[in-house]
């Protein structure tokens, strides 16, 4: 017998009642002993067969299934979050999916032409979405970032630019659109022509959500306050001769009253200039403004000569000062 059988034999022998079995013959005792041994071995085999698998083995497939479900859930959540994040505020992502797009990933400006011949210049980081070909009755593009547009004139197909909750409509002009992420605002500034800027919020009245801009004017949309604020571009330029009634501007003045100078500046730049004190009209000015190329530098020279100052009030200019007394 092997050691295991010896051990079982000893256990069996110790467990039997020797008093009752004193009269058994040797053959019968042997049979009882082997029966007990076989029973013990069968019981051991049964215990070995019924022994449960280790915990990690028993749950391997459950863990594998759980991992697969978790992966699917995470992937689905990521896709949902990606799809629910708006690329351009106020524009559904589905609209952009089938459009061509161009992103300026360089550190320099990038210029290219749209299908209608319009020229677009993207600042670094800007992104423009546009169709392969424009519709027969309109032209629409979508953008993020700072972009300059020089739109090919086509009165039968208005040009629309969608950018962060505002829509800019033009027929043929040049303008810029700039984002200010720190202030959560976006600005449209007109260099030539006329544009219409409209807020996409439909809750407000038309008067509150639409602004018409001419050259040298700008509008800033503040998302948090949901308002459009008009203003004047940073460097107003002389408007085209056609827009100024073909007047040739002479900015060299010799003893000219301010009352005669201001109307010329207004026509030259398309900007309204107001005065807070009627006595300012009496001031006589001798100055050569022809060497200055922007409205603000010319105004600085005028104000310096008559001890006045100017400030911007939305899309107009206000001159203030003590003025001049003709009686002296």
C-alpha cells in the first residue's frame, strides 16, 4: 500500500469499535477494511472532482464580458460627447459634415480663393467650412478664428458668413471677422462696402438683433450679454471716391473754421462727427492734415490746435472743449 492508503487504514482502524468486532474472523475483517478504504478513496475523488475552480478562473468570462461592455460604453460616450460639442456656436455639426474645410495650421497667414472667386485670408488657427460649389441663389460659409474676406460681387447671390451666433450678409465687400475668446465676443469690421450683421437668437426683436455696417464701421457681439455693440474700426480709411460723391478731399487748411472742416471729414470717412459745445464751430484752424492717412490722427491734430479732445461714442465721434469766442 502507498502512504495514502496506510493513512486511510490507520484512520479506519482507530474509528472502529474493537469491542463489538472481537468475534469477527480474519477474512471478514479484511473485507470490511478494504471496503472502508475504497469508500474513503471514492470520497476523496469525489471531493477532488467537486473542488471549485479558483475565483479568478471561475470569473474570467464574466470579467471579459464586463470589460467589453465597459469599452463599448466609454466609446459610445466619447462619440456622443464629440458629436454634442458644437464646432461653431449656433451651427449644427450635421451642416458641417459634408462641407470642405481649410484650417491654417501654420504660424503665418494663409490666403486662398473660394469657388465663386472670393478671396479669404485666414489667421493662424482659423478654420473655414465651405461647399464644393455654392447654391444658385446664395453663398454660405462657416468659420472659427480670425478671417479677412474680399467677396466677389454677385447681387443675385448674397454671401453669408456664420461665426459663433452671428450671421454676416454681404453682396460684395471686404471685411474682417475676429474672435476674442477672453471676452467671449466676436467682431465684424467693414473695410469697403456694406454688410448686415444679425444675431442668431430668435427670441429678440429684429431691431435688437440686426445691424447694418458701412465702411469704417464695426460691430461686436458679446455672447454673455447677448448684445451687438457698434463702433468704428481702429484705423478708418478714406472711403472710395464713388461713395463720397466724387469729392476730392483737400486736407490742407489755411484759416478755416472748424464748422467747414468737419463736414469734409465726415464725407471722407463716412463717420458722423458731433460737437458738444457750439462755440467750437467758431475756432479757426490752419493745419495740413494731408500727411495723415487715418481719421484719428487727423482729429488729434485738430484737437491739439484748438485745445479740444475727442471720444468715440459707438459708431460716431464727439468733440468737446471750451470753444472759441469770436468777440475777442
